[in-house]
C-alpha cells in the first residue's frame, strides 16, 4: 500500500539536473504508483498536467506556477523564472 499519486512542484527550477533535466527549468513532476513503483512524468511551460487523482484538471504548468507565487514575491529576484515564463507574468 502506498500513496497513489504525489506531485513535486519546482517552480524555480532549483532541482538537480538528474531530476528536472538540463537546462534546468521550472518543472512539475507527477509521480504515480504503478505495480508498487512510482512512475514519474514531467510537465513544463504550456503543457497540460495529467493526473489520475484529478482527472478533470485542465491547467497548464504555467497556470499552476503563476497561482503559486505569493503576492509578496519579488519576481525580479528570480530571473530564471522570468526568462522561462516570459509573457505570462
């Protein structure tokens, strides 16, 4: 028995290249339990997130990341997210 699905949300692209690829960029990883092991699918930018836990979810990674930034966040402190999400914020 385990957790059927969990997400790793790296909206600043700070994770290791082994986990989010090179070049590093903001990534949302959905980890699904299949036959006792987790399978990871990664989503970036304008890709729609697929989730067994939320089958009717109709959001892109950009929309999720934009919603997760606190209103007090000084976006200029995060040049990587600004360059990767240009035109959104």
